[in-house]
């Protein structure tokens, strides 16, 4: 590894730590200031820890860390040690902050609806900061990330909502209050909407997909290619009503580039027909380029076993008499 690569890796690690610490502080405010004081279990293992705190008086942060240990082990086998190491640090930051923030910021005992909404907003922002840096805070978001590998058609936010639903049902029994469960549902809903908006609506993976049907498709394609430096795909199409053959242009752009494409199209053909839709994730040049997957524990063990077998065969070959080689 060169010095520049080592410096870049160190800088990226430092950024991750800053984001995780900031996320932990925001998350602790959500739990200790808004949700826990108002008997709202915000889903996941933190929600379980909140209910245990209500019943037995155990510290929320410490119990959250303890309950996450089995999830960490699952993550090592399913995802890899790099993500789990980031998750352990992020969970540790949030757990410590949850147990300490109460000494700094007083709890809010006002309108439970406001507590549910603001608790959900802060939780969503906190989890988005961690998920956006390739980590999780353990619990529901890590389980959702693990399940998302097998159910790719579901977003992380929707998976979290499904898992949190179980905790919400249990909270109605623990607090003996249907309202507590309903407020918890509001918190989870707001949190997942914020996560989906921040992760899928504002990062480099999201964008707009534009279909353009115009007689001047050739000129439109050239200008988009040269002025926006965006790729354009030509699709042979045929109008069902006009029965005319034509080219339909397909172009993926960022949200801030939509008006530029629209201006080009309207300038060249005012009668052009355009379809503009949201895209949750775009992978490829100019957008998000997926990174190489981290190695899981079975892969690491298998790689280590192969290296040992290769080393053993080389040693046996070097120790054998020359006549036998």
C-alpha cells in the first residue's frame, strides 16, 4: 500500500469515527429525551432495552450493547468482519451516549405525539449517518441490512418497519397501553421515511430516469452527451396510434440535472413527449460504483485453509530429495 493510499484510508477511517460518534449522540437524544421518558419503545433492540429499563430499571445503553452480541456474530458470518467492526464501534458510541446524555439534556415530558415524531426524525437521521458510511448501529438496522442481501426488492427502511412491528406489539403489553404502541408506530414510521429519504433520495445512488420521444432524438442525444456528459440509450420503438417507427431516448441523470435535460428537449422540440421518474439507486460510471464485498468469516477461514495447504505442499516439495522432484 502506497503512502497516499494509506493516508486516504486513515482519513476515511477518521471520517467514519466522526460520523459514528455524531450519530450516537443524535440517537441518544432520540431515546433518552423523547421516546423512553414517554413510554415509547422505538422498535428494535433499543426498544427491547427501553422496555427492560421500564420493568427492571436496567440501563438502556448497556442492555442494547449486550443484546447486540448475537447480531454481531451473525454479521461476521453473513457480511464480514469490516462491517461488524464498524457496527461494534457505532453501537458502542450510541450505547455510551444513551446512558450519559440524561445527565446533560433533561427528558421531554410534554405532548407524546411530538415526542414520537421528533424521536423518529432524530432516530432516522442518526441511522442514516451510520448506514451511509457503510455501517449499522446493530439491532434492527443491521438485521435489516442482512435480510436486504436476500430480499433485494425490499428497502432497508421497509424491512426495519416489519421487524420493529413485533417490538411495538410487545410494548403494548409491557406498558399496558395501546397508545404507547401507537406512538411507537409513529416513531418507527417517521424514522423509516427519513432513512429512505436520506439514503435513497439524496446520495449519489439516487437520480431520475428520463424517457424522451421526439423527432429530433438524434440532436437531443448529442447535446445531452456533450453538454451533460451523461450516457444516452436509443431504443427502437413504434407508436401504436401513429404506427410510425422512431427512437426513444433513455437517460439516467441526477436530480439537479433534470432541468438541463428538459431545457435541451424543449429548445429542440417543443412537442416532445417526456416521462420523468424517480430512481432509488443507479450503479455505474458517473453515479455509484459498488465496492468489493467484505469477506465473511467462512470465506476467511477457507482462504486461510487454502494458504496453509499451499504452504504445506511447498514445504514437502522443498524437503523431498532432488531425484524425487
